[in-house]
């Protein structure tokens, strides 16, 4: 009986870990896309700041 319960628990844990991994991959892709688009905008603003005359 405990062997069946432990196997069921292991199967639930395995499924939960797979779902967590999928979710984290999607989040990482989203962050990478935002960072890529943000990097371009940031580099432009850095150049603007650099070329701005100082007081």
C-alpha cells in the first residue's frame, strides 16, 4: 500500500516539476524579449545623455 502511495506521490511531483520547468522557460523567453527591446531603447538614451552638453 505505501509503495503505491509513494509511486503516486512521485508521479505527482514529476508532473509538477515538468509544469514548473515549462512555466519558467516561458518566463525566461518573455524576459529575454523585453530585455532585447529594452536594450535598444536604453542604448539610444545613453547616447543621448553622452552627447548632451553639460552645464
